[in-house]
């Protein structure tokens, strides 16, 4: 099954084309096209994503990316003939940005008379673990059955969510953040430290120059029995610490903040592994691009004798490949998302 996918929920315009096969038991993916146009440079002067600027850039970028990938009208028509399904992110995200993708996808579906479905960005992140292993040109998790039940951890700019996956059909949300997402905390702390947007990679870069144990920042909710998270207080702790100790090294602040933020994620994920006797850890979302987080989870997974699955860096930050994967899984499950932007869409 050939799926063309479009992602415009935030500040990346992305289009991909995947060959998907193998079904829910042994899904396999061949990435035929995969392009992302990042708007980071546009939003950087504002210290965050400006929704209307994002919308303007998506409108500008979508036809350019499409042409880059599929060539002129004649060659694009040839490729489009072979496509079985078009999928577009319908939420969560910035609604003006989401609509640009939906409208572009609607035009394509009409022009080439193809079926079109909405996709959940968070399911895209979650299922990106299916890209964790590759043989030749084919992505496939070998012996997928052995991965379940798995603990899925989605860590992005908008979400921090822990899930129990029984298989690709059945899952249960264990907990999520009650206020800020962990990526948001990285971005806000970076701002406090006068580092550019997006802050996650900047904090990661600065942290090795500091001492992660220099400042004992709180580990919010780490001892709570539930699987919820809270990151707003941690960010405020950094702000107050710097206010009261203005001479503290930025590197120590970055390292200590990162340590506290990741510590909670790892400890809660591992507690869930224990409680539910999980057979794997499945990490996803923009913050999954954080190397220390990957190292910590990999180490803990090894200690527990279970696999740790995560896609390569570029498929953790926003992309369209993961949207095609979510669309494939939902197609097999006969689950459809409406073609209406839903900024507050969540994952169950
Ligand atoms: O998934 P994503 O690309 O967009 C959303 O769906 O939100 O995640 C973006 C978030 C931003 O908060 C960014 O700072 C964070 O992911 N991020 C990182 C790293 N790379 C991206 N956070 C920590 N370390 C990184 N290396
Ligand atoms: Zn995302």
C-alpha cells in the first residue's frame, strides 16, 4: 500500500511517500520520499513559533516540496496514479498550520481522485518505533510480538505521555503531563538562559560543559503513585535559582535541569515497565532526539533485559514519515480521523 503523507502541525512542513506492507502483525515500511522544510530560522527571532508565520510558510513550502519530490506536472501525475491513500495530520497542533496541510491534501485528493484521511500527530510519534530497525531499504521491527506489552513514552514540545501498548491495536494511556510538556520545559529554560529557540538541542549542547549534580533541582511527581508528569514547577525552579544566584554558570544550570527533567522520565517509564511486566520501551517525539535520554533509557532497558526501540533522530522530530505509518496502522484498524483541524486532539 502506497501512502502519501503531509505534516504541517507546527513549524516543519513535511511530505513523505511510503510503501507499507505486512499488516498489523509484521508491518514493514519502505521510505520512497521524505522531505522536511524547517521554519526554525523564521521563528528564531521571536523565541518561539508564531502561528500565523507558520501558516504563511506552510502555504509557501507545500507546493515547493511537492514539486521537489515529484517533479513537474506530468511526472507528478504518474506517481500520484500509483498512490493508494493520502494522509494528513489533523491534530494536535496549531490550527492555522494544520489547516494548510488539510487544504493542500484535499486539493491533491480531488485532483488525483484519491482517498484522503486525517491522522493523529501523536500516534505518528508513538508508532515511529516501527522504524527502529532496518534491513536493506526496509524498516521492520523483527519479531514484533516479543515487543508487547511495551511501554510507550511520547516526549515532544506539546506532550509528555506514557502508554501501555498491548499490541498495535490495543493500548492504554497511563499518564501525561498536568501542565507543561518536557520539550516545552527545555524551550522555556533555554529562554531563561538566553539560548536560541528551539531550546532542547541547545541545552543538550551546553550541558556536557556543566555538572549535572551542581544544583539539586526538584524531580516533580517522581514519587507519586500515578504516571502523570509536571514540568512547569521545574522550569520555575530554574528561574528562581538564577534570580537568587545570578553568578551560577549557565552550563551547570543546563546540565542540572536536563538531569532532573530526564530523571523523572526514566524513573517513571521504568516503574511502568516493572508494574506491567513490559517487554520493551518505545521512545518517541522531539525530545527523543536527546542523546542523554536515549542513553539513560537504553542503559535501564539493558539492565531489565528488554529492548529499547527508538527511531533515528530525524524521525523523532516532526516529519511526515511517521504520519504515513500512523495512517497505515489506522487503515488496518479501520479507524478514521476527520479532516478538520483539531488543535487539542489527544491520544487515548
Ligand atoms: O515532536 P517535536 O518535533 O514537535 C512537537 O510535536 O512538539 O518536538 C519538539 C520539541 C521541542 O520542544 C524541542 O526543544 C525538543 O523537541 N527537542 C529536544 C531535542 N531536540 C528537540 N529536547 C531535548 N533535547 C534535544 N536534543
Ligand atoms: Zn511532534
